[in-house]
C-alpha cells in the first residue's frame, strides 16, 4: 500500500464518516454543555472512532471467516449499504443506517453522547466499518500493510476531533446551507465508492461478468 493508496483510503473514509455533516447533531447533542464538557465529548467521539475502526481493521476479516462470508459478498452488501447512505446524504438528511429517531431522542437525554450515538453509529457506523473491513481484506492478511490502515483511520479520527472542537465556528461560517452542500458532495463521492465496491465484488463472485 503506497502513499497514494493511503491518501485515497483516508479521503474515502473521511467522506463516509463526514464529520462536518454531523456538526449540527453534535451541537444539538451538546446543547447546554459547558466548554469543557463539549470538548470532552469531541475527544471521546474521536477516540471512539479510532478504537472501533482499528478493531474492525484487524478483526473484521476474522469475523467474516467465522460466519463463512466471502469478502466479495461482503463487498457487494457493503456497497449497497453505502449507496443507501450516499442517497440520504445527497438529500441532505441523516440516513436511518446512521441514526434512528429513537437514537436521536436518546442523544438528547444522555451525558455520554461522545460514545453513543456520536461515536457509534453516527461516525463509526456500518458504512465506515464496511469500508475498513473491505480495505483490510484487500491486503490479503499482510499484518504490516494492514497496520498502515491506522494512518487513514487516525487522520479521520483527528478530523472528527478538530471539526467538533471548532463546531460552533464552522456552523456559523457555513450555515445550514453550507453544511448541506458539503454533505451532498460527500454523498456523491460515497456513491461512486459504493458502485466500485459492488462492481468489484460481483466481478469476484461471477468472473464471467468481466468477459
């Protein structure tokens, strides 16, 4: 995995996690918090993203093997899931795959919003987990190369921390319209990624499709 591949993985993961698009939810969930509490929630959310995605980068393929699921089949399923997420983002609303209505209500009532629902499932949700597992599986078990995936995971976790720390300023500068524009752009990128995942998975499951 060269530098270009790492950069592509980081950008794809950033688009899927979409910390800028989650800023309005972060501000709602931390409404009434002191500055110290808000920054603590931002730090916890970033650490949750780092921890969850790191675990699945190393253990995801083993989990698939345990259930007898081929990586190609998981790639197709994950691509479809990402496509649903992308369509919701293009429409500039939170996908049910990321947060249900019950979870939104719970977010307003809980103090540990950094972990649930911000860290999981809003940021390190099914889409991000799927992308990490597929990317790790494509490295065919090379532990050292798989370890390099921690770089894009770490960069995305850092972006979450920075975005949430600066959430009031970003929300004020961009406004709802600006944030929706960013979310829609990320949605388009995710849609393209999902199609690639589906095509790659189908090509491995049905080699005759490529001829």
